[in-house]
């Protein structure tokens, strides 16, 4: 196998994975006393000998074993700046994320996530006053402080506002222009 | 360093003896006025041989009334204009009150290494005629998500004071500060002669803020945005530069990840005859780069945008521009960077400039050693080289499947040698190399990477003038590190990051103690050190024993016990910046640095074994230290251990802008 070929393939293609979807090869070593991120309850880690195995939600099956850039890996290790990590990726898909009522916007690179769950967890990290609660058929985003519910929506290429989660992940990444966490009370008429 | 501002070092004593070069034979008890007049009479302050005896005749007192202190101060001010180094100035300001005043009036470059060590008002109160300000905010580990956002380091309070105090301000350099669009607007409006803005690792503003700078700073020479996060407000800031010829000498915006108006950029470059440095973002295609290069062959520093064809389909019959000619025309080019989303076929275009290059940054370019070699073998003058090394296959999941693991190990061995080959090519050609940085392209820790001790050994043998190295790798040996310590005696900065945590020497299985020990022992000029791999307290013993010039030390996942940190705090007198994460150092170790913390800019310790009581003790023992305990989220700590300790000396006491996840201990 020639080096050139290998270097040009997107990362997920060069990863050889076995095991159930969602099997992450990386160790989830976290220090004692660390608060567990929501994401860690979702990862399936069949290959690790640690006793931190948790169950995986089927609609969050990940095709590749790449670990998302939140709490499942040790934070900030290796010490490479996020700017460099995203710049080296080559393409990236930055979209603005606005939360109704919050005075600041954040930007996220959709390409570093592989599922809606990963994205929402990252948003949970970024907007620390929010919590994501998983119910049977849907996810709810709730403001910790005042209990206000948010619905994640996005503007697509055609300028329409849609509910996040309706289309397959890859289609979402391609068509999403910006994300808005809308207050539930205002999100009438979206989706069905 | 801001040592001059610590209380115990500030001279309050009017009767301090004059410095050696103003020796006038007078006893310290003679009042300063007479000493000063004595000097005025003798004509200059610089003579060391003229000795005015203590029993000075009456004439001196006559002069005393006609030549008051102001004369000396004017003389001093004129002399001190030539003193540019801030460390020299700090020393000069400690001589006596008169010198302190003269120095304060003549200091034009203000350097503040920690924006919370001193308040804007205090700085303004002392230094009246500042033209250039350097401000640094967050500690470095904030870059790696170890600190929650919105911790602080706001430029706002500073820009308000600067705007009032220094209307003639020309230069602002900010590092790791939080800046808003409004801050930039105020800056743009307040300083009519503003010339240089450099923002490194900053965040909080967008293209809106850039628009203010572009449109209002008519004398702007430098606008450098380096690894700074800029939100896309969809404002066409490039087109807002003033019409007509500009003063622009440097325009660096590769980190501004927004589409730009290329026509406006091209016109801007065409009307900027003084432009020497231009670094584009990835939204500029190689065809567009060509058009810019043709307009600016005088460039010395060029950062390409996307180094390959854009997605826009070219019209049939469109010929490719002559990139080689464009590069060849840039006779002054010494620094090349960029090469994002690179199509390696286009690399040959840079061959004409390789022989003149002193700085080459390929760290964003995914190329192989074979593609690198023809470039590097021409770069005889190269002094600075940054490269990214691709990590290829993640086969960690094959732990259990030994056959596959074996096969992959064989492949990896082959690939390893290929990428070390790239470094071997560097070692063979770049004899003038001063600075090398090898970054991982796929920054995960459990991935096999293709540079190893072979690359490091080769560099150490070939690049004997090396002063600074940052080297990411998966595995390392003590032997290679020891080789570097004996070959590269000019090393001032040695940062080795073995990405697998707690990894021992992969050949011997031993800790990496001896390697780092050799570095501190042999590299007598070492001022900055970052350690990694499996390290015991012994390594820290070496650092404490030999690292006498070390100013910055970075530790992660290392050490066995409190002794490790004690060795360092007790042994390294020049230590100013110490950042530690995930290491088993506790309260006892923290206590052992009490004698030294006022001499340091900061101490960072996260995920160590510090308790709140331990940190509290330090806060109580040292009133001029601000001791911040930082939680990663809003919840209370469930542990007994403090998640993050960040402490720094300050003249101002606890800051008033601390967010709720920061507790300042008293």
C-alpha cells in the first residue's frame, strides 16, 4: 500500500474496525471524581477491559470508531490547539449556533461529530446552562436554571427552518447553514 | 517580567546610594539633591572616574538651587531613551526614586505578562508616555480546553483606560485575551496614529470588529491575526480599508475562517506598496493566490490559502497560471506557510524560492516524505521548519486479534521509516536549522504515529545549531533524547510530547528520566522545558538540580509523589511559569514553593492532589498572591481534590470579574 493513497483517504476509511457499531478502540481513562459527561453513558466500549462499559442507544450507532472531541477522551490531550486540529482536517463545516435568550453565539464544526448525540453533547458543554434529557422518542434540551425547554432547529440550504434530527446525519451536515435552539413555545409549526 | 512591581522590590528609599556608574565618592548619607547637583556640575552622569569628594565646597550648594533634580532627570530621560529592554528598564527603575520617575516617563513599550497582575489604572498612573502595549491573559493550558470559556482576561477594561491615557498609542499586542467588537471599535476610534494590531490566540469578536479596524485606522501598518478565533458576522471587512495607497506592511488573516471578497483583497494588495507579509485564509484558492503574487512580488512572508484548485469548475481552455514564474518573481521571499488542503502536484511551484527560505511551515500540509524531500533538499538556509506528520491507522481495536496486529505492525514499521525519512532529509540539508516543530496530524493518543526516536536522533546529528524543538511522537527512547542533549548544545527550548501517556522508553522499558535528565544537564542554555512519557520523581530531581535557567516548565501525567514538585520548586530559581496537569502532587509539595511564588508569573495545577485547605493555606500565607480554584462546571466539587488551581502574583488582590465557577481563596 503506497503512502500517498493512504494519506488521501478520509480518516474514517482508513480505520479498520471490528465489533458492534459504536465500538471505540480508545481507552476511556478518566480520573477519579470526574463528573461523567452525558456522552459517556452512550459510548459502547467492548474492547476495553475497564469496568466502565455502558449501553449504547441504537439510534446513535456510529459507523466509525472515532471518538468525539468531548469528554470521552482525556480533555486537552495531546496538547494540540483546537485551531490546529480543525485546520489540519482540511475541510470543515463551521456553523453558528444561537440559543434563544443567550447573548452570545458559538461556532461549531459539524464535521468533527458523527451523530446528533455527539453534536448535542457538545452543545451541552458549550452552553453550560443546558441539559439534554433523553426521553423515549425524542430528546429535550432544558435550561437548568429556569426549566425552559428548547428545541434544536436549523436553517438549511434553501433557507427553511427544520427540526434537528429529522434527516440522516450526513444529509444534515451537508445542508445545515446555522443552528438555533428555539424555545419550545416558539417552535410551533416546525416538523410535523 | 514584572518583578519591578512587586511590593518588596519597589524602592521607597530616597537615600539609596547612586549606582556604580555614577560613583561620585559621596557617602550615602549625603542627601540626594547634592549628589544630583554634583553630577550636573561634573557635566554628565556617565563618568565613573570623576570623583567629587565628600567635602564639596560651597559652590555646590549654589548650584543646588539653580540645578534642581529636574536637571538630572532630564539627563536621565535622555539617556534612558536608549534603554529598550524591559528587564534593563526594570533594573534601572530600582536604583532610586529619581531613576524610577525618569524611567517611568521614558518607557514607551509596556509589557504586562499577566493582565490581572496589575490594574489598567495603576499601569497608567506610573507610565505616562506609552506607545506600545503588550498584554497577555489566559494561561496556556486554556488553549487545550482545560479552562471553561468566559474565565476572564477581558480587554475591555484595558482599552477604556488606554483610550484615555495614551491617545498617541501606536501598537497593541494581545495574547490569549477576550476581546469584543466594541473593544475593537473603541480602539479604532481612540488612537489616530494607530499602527500595529497583533492578536494571538484571542477570541470573542468577529469580522464586525475587524471592519472597525480596517476602516478607521488610517495609519495601519500591521494587522496580524494569529490562531485567533474570529466569528463570521458576514461583514466585508477587506473592502473597508481606506481608498488610495495604504501603509500596510503586514496582513495576516489565515485564521479568519470566513469567505472574503477577493476582488477587494486584490485591489488592496495592489495599492499597498509596502506590503511585505501576507497570509491568506483557506478561502483563497491557488489561482487567486497567483493573482496576488503577481501584484506583490516584493513579499517577504507569504502564507498561501488553499493550495490546490478550487471546487469551481474551470472553463474549458483556461490555462493554468504559471505558478513557478510567480514564485520565481518573489525574489525576497524568505518565509512560506499555509499549504492547506494541499494538492501535492503544485508543490513543485515553490522550488525557485527554496534556496532563500529561512522559514517554512508545512504543518497544515498532508504530504508524504517523498513529496517533502525534493523541497527540503534545496532549503539550505532554512532556520525554522514546522511540519505535520500524518498518523495513519488506528488499530488499537485489534489488541485481541494478534495476527492482524502483527501484520499491521509490520506495515507500520515500514511507514514509520518513511516519515522519519522526511526528518532525515531535513537533518541532511538544513544545517542552519534553529527551530523545529513536528505536529501530529491526527492528534489522538492511541494511534501509531510515524515519527519516532529515529527522526529525533537524525535531527540531533544533522542540525547542531538547533535552539528550539517541539516534537510530538508516539514513542521515544532515552538514547535518542540523550543524543540530542549532547549534540544540540544551543538548545533553549526542549518540548517533547510523547502522546501515549505514561509511555516508557520503548526499547528498554525504563522511564524517560535519564533522557530528560541529560537534557537539563547538558543543555546549559535551556530556559523552557516540557516533559512527557513515564517519569518518576528522579526526573524532577534532575530538573531541580541542573535546570538553573529554566523559566517555563510544563508537566503532564508525570511524577510519583510530592517530592517531584518539591525538587523543582526548591531547585529552579528562575522558574516563572509552571503548568502541571494530572500529576500526583499534593499540598505538601505546594507548600514547598512559598519562598518562590512571588517571583513567578503563575502556577497552574489541574487534576493533581491538592485540597482546598492546602490551597487556602497558601492564600493566607501570601497576601499578594491571587489563588483561584476553578471548577469545570457549575456544580460543587464532589471530590476532596481541587480540580484546577491557578495562582498568580498581583498588586490588585482578587479580581472583580471572576465568573461563578472561579473561587478566589483568602
